């Protein structure tokens, strides 16, 4: 992986990441393709209509179905899905966290029961790396110990100790396999600034045979804390992450969250919100959120967002989308998802352009002014 900083504007950064499959200009939003597909969209939509340079797949889900060995036999994620740009795969730590009583965690790894058939499985840091190599993702995430917030200091301390140990085991296994792909570590620590500092410094300091991590993620946020707590935690973490490597905020979030995180020096984002909200009838627009089921759109011939040039807004009216949603027509899910993902991808692209021009603060001010309409 190649990484270059193209411009900075205070803490905000415009960078370029080159993997074996694509060039990724940051800030970037990664659409979530949990099981190897972004819901209701295909590879042509992602590449030709949305021009997304990277999407996120999930290790836990792909391991269970269709199985990482099957994906490997079929040529890895790129050939299997026909999406020939970059994949980042999450480690499965969040899914383990979300399974609740069906998960048992110890220092060796995570025991869990499949949400599909109840079968029992074990993820160790090493096994998660093996699965991701089978998937052949461009960027792999280490297994981490994610906890709910708020939590006790004792549990947070255990989380960062275990996450650091698992990260080291992941790095060692990755290097022994030949370091063909790229590996990111995940900073934990709740919203405690001291714990975040300890976690970040511990991970940045890890190396094996002269090799270190290719990038660093900020994990364990957007799990119940207030927005300002999240922003303060990012502020407390960024100073301890390397300038010369990508920074990824996991599972976040709203357009406002993304703009605030960019302002603090984050490069990469993912979240299910654009596609999930689309399926539930909510459109992100330059002027706020539009709920398409409202009766006032029944005869509205205007586009979802007159400032938007996405495929959906160029070709279809609010009235038509209102009809499709109410009729539960499958076409609706595709058109709505295209719009919301275009909004997110255009948001980070516009932020990048503003950073390069040295006008990010003006861009941020206009963003909030429009969203408040």
C-alpha cells in the first residue's frame, strides 16, 4: 500500500491511498457491503454509477455464508463479486459484540453462536487473519475487544490490554503469511482520554521483524455515547496516531459526524446509515433529511435534491419515488440507495476539494447552514 498526504487545512487532511486494486482519495466514505454486496446494488452500480473506489465487507458474515474457503476457490472477493476495486474487511469484533449472550470472550479469542443456525464457532486473532487472506481483502482489520459504553474502568482497561495483545498476534501472523495484503490496528479505550492515549501509543509501538501496521482505526465509538463525547475522544486519540498512515473512524455515521471527524484529521469512514435509511424512506439531502412517504410528495415533480446530480435525481421525481416506496416496489431500494450513497460520496469528495483549496472551514460553515434549512 502506498500512502501520501496531498494537502492539509489545519487538522483536516486530503490523502491518497493506493492498493493493488484502486487509488483511494481521502477523505473517503466506504459503502457497506456486508456479505459481498451493498444491499440492492451490484458492482456496476458501485463502479460506473457511484464510482466508489472501496467498499467494506464483513469477515464474520462472509465466514458464515458463503464461507471464506468458497470465496477463495472462486478467486477472492474481487472476482467473486465482480467489483474489481478495493475491499476493506472488518474483523468481526463488532458482530461478536452485537450478538450479546451468544458470545463468550477470553484472552484466546471469541466463541460465538451463528445467528443463522446456532452452530458454535471460534475466532482467534490468527484465524481472523486467515479468513481475510482467503477473502483477499486489500485492507484487513485486526480482531479487537469491543465493549459497550458506558462501562467500568476495569473492563475498559481489560479491553485495551486484550486488543493490544490480539493486535500483536495478528501482526505476527500477518508477517509470517508474507504480508501480501494490508493490516490496520484498532484503538479502543471507551471515552476515557487516558485509556485512548495508552491504547494508541501501545499499538503504534508494536512491531515484528521491523514491520508495523499499515494504518490505524478508531473503534468503539457510536455505541451509545453522546456526539460531543465522540468528538472529544477523536481529539484525544488523533495526536498519538502517525501522520504518515491512514486514520479510519469505524462505523460512523451521520453527515455531521463525518464532517466533524474530517475536521479533526480522520481519513476514512463507513456506516450502514445511507443504505438503511434509504430502505426506510429517508433521503439525505443538502438541506437535511427528506421523508419520502409524506403525502406532500405525491404530486411533486422535482428531484429529491435540486443540488444533487446523482443518477436518481437526474432521472426520477419525488412523486415517482413516493409511489415506489408506498407500493413496496423493489426498484425503490436501488434508486434510494444510489441517491444516499452518492450524497455521502459527494460530501467527502467536496470536503477533499475544500481542504486542497485551504477552505475547509468555509465549506463546513456552508454545510451546516444548508442542513439547517
